[in-house]
């Protein structure tokens, strides 16, 4: 017979092992429950009511924090236009921004082709914190100018951190792309749980990419139009966007100089632009009641590159008019404050790592080398000033998508804010995806190219992809 002391040691070892197994099972169960809680559960059917342009509208309640589904909630605004023919499913759309309204996109009858409207219920939603969805209950953040020295840089850091810390609304801290991707899953479930068909542009491609990482097997089709590379740093994206915007400006200048309908036809368009910027740098100019500084001229120019069909003729007229504009007798009005719903969606997804003012100056100098006429792209530099010093909660990273069907990535050759090189990188990181290039200019492609529309429609309707690397012709070359 074994000694009592030995028997106790054996019993103690067995008991310890048993307790360890129980503890491990408990931890595993807890982890599984946590994952389960992050997956939206079936709610009662949505109640749709008539709204604008023959569409239907409703709202959906979701948790502010998906890790605390029983906590505070927020409301998403949705709109739907029902399929006019044999229905395939729902096409869920997000027009990006951040800050643009998916509800407005869905209620417009001409947002998509008749072919898509026939086969899909088109559903748009306003992301949390935006437009018709619950807004962030805090005052907008004052617009920040680029700091001129180390003292102003320190003041900018303090101001940004104060603005974030001063907002007590929990929604303000839950506006990143992962959270919005979980909102998309909640919408899919609330609509009946059919496989997702997604069309997202610009920031909507960030939401789509995060959804593909989290719920790859819930996707039927996904179009990423004007794709943002989430594996790139914020500063690298700023520099790349500046270069593409400059390329687009040079293309505009060539078009204008050779187009008989352009008011600067036959002239050196870039020299005319530089002269306007020089005059506005010395003293702001007055045009039709608007005060234009050099920064305003560059920012306006940048904005007209988004949609060249209307933007290029407008830009040419403005440059021609500003050459003879008189000096303004007063400065421009202050820039409008920025909505925290928009700002949160930017700063929580992109971390602008700028160490000090000298580092900032090197970044701006690098942008100026890439873009001697436009300098740093207007939209990215606003994001830099408002987000510098803040930590992203869903920072960019290489995509980790496993099990998703082939995804269609589309981009303009010269896009002033989502560079074509970034779209190529997104496509490279998505297994089985296809990159379709619009060989022209502008931000987003579906509205401006019949060739792109045909390929996108065929993919969404029949899951037929174009050949990888295919290009659609530039529609502005014929004007």
C-alpha cells in the first residue's frame, strides 16, 4: 500500500490538472461567447415607410460598442428602392466621404443603372454619426490651420487632444471602420440574412474591406470603387494623393490648352494658374463676393478634379476670371467647424504620426516636390491637422481576408484622393480579386464611364468578372 503522503501528492496533482482543464474550458467558452456577442442577432422585421422619390425609409438600432451589446445604443437611417423586376437580392451601398449619405444615394432614381434597379433592392444607409443617423452629441471641432512653428505645433496637439477628451458622448469613440463593418452585418441580418452585395466608394471601400476581413463568407459580390489602401500609412497616403492630384491637374491643363471651348485655349494653363496663385499669395483676391487666398485657390482647384465633366470647365473659367480679379479689402471668413462624426471616422482609422514641426515641414516639402502646383492635397492636409496627435483605434494594416468570393476593385488612373497605386495594392491583397481601371480622371468611376458600369453591372448581376487589369477608355478625351 502507498504511503498516505504519496497518495495526497497524486490526488493534489490530479485535482490541479482537473481544475486547469475546467479553467481552460471556461476561458474558451467565454471567448466563444464574446465572439458570439459581436455577431448581430436577428431582430424584429424592419418597418418601412414611404419617403423621398418613391423610396422607403426606416431605422435600425445597434449597440454603440459592439463589445457591449447590452449597453448604450445608436440608430442608423436606412432607405430602400425595391427591385423593379425579378429580384436577385439587396445591393447595400455606401458613398463614402466620410460624411456622405447612403440614404440620399438610395433615394435617387439615377444612382444606378436600370439593369441594377431591376434586379436588386437598392438599400443605402447613413453611417453612425452621419446625416440622418444618430449624430455625435458634441460641438463641432474648430478647423485648424497648419502650424508655422514649434509653438503652434504644440498648441495644435493640445487642441486636438482636448477636443477628443472633451466629448462625453460614447458614440464619439466608436466610429472606426471595424465598428461600421459590424453595423453593415447588422443591416444584412435585419434585411433577412441574404448574402451581401456591396457597392462602396472611397471611404465605403474601407468599410467594405473591413467587412471582408470579419465576414468573408457572408459576401456574394463586392465592388470597391475608388479603393483606399488600408495597408498604407496616413502620411504615405497623403504624399501619394498629392502626386496623383498634380498629375490630374496637368491632365486638365493639357485638355484646356487644346480644347476650343476652354477659356484658356491656346495658352499656357499652368502658367496662368501660377500667376493667380502668386497674386493671391500677395493679397487675397475678390471674385463674385468670394475672398480667395492662395490656399483657397489650390483647394478649389483640387475639388474640381473630383468630377472633371463639370469640374474642368468650371476650373478653367475661375482661373481666367481670377487673373483679372481685384484685391480683396478684407480677409476670408474662418473655415467652418468640422463635424465630429466625420472627424471621428477619419482620425480613428488613420494615425498621422508627426513628431514635431520640423517633421511636419519635411512632409509638406516632400508633397510640394511631388506636386509643385497644388502642393499638399487639400483633403489629406485637413485630416492631418485635425488628427495629428490622436491614436487610431482601427489603424491601417495589411488585409487579412480568407474565404471571400472574388472582389471587383475599380479606380480611375488619376484620382486626386484615392491613388490608382493604392487600388492596385488593395487588389493584390484580396485573393482572387480583379482590378478594373478607368483610364481617365476623377474620384469614383461608375457615374462617368459606361464601360465601367457595364462591367460592374455584369459582376453584380451574374458574378461575371472582367479580365484582371482591364482598362476602360477616358471619356474626356472625346470632349
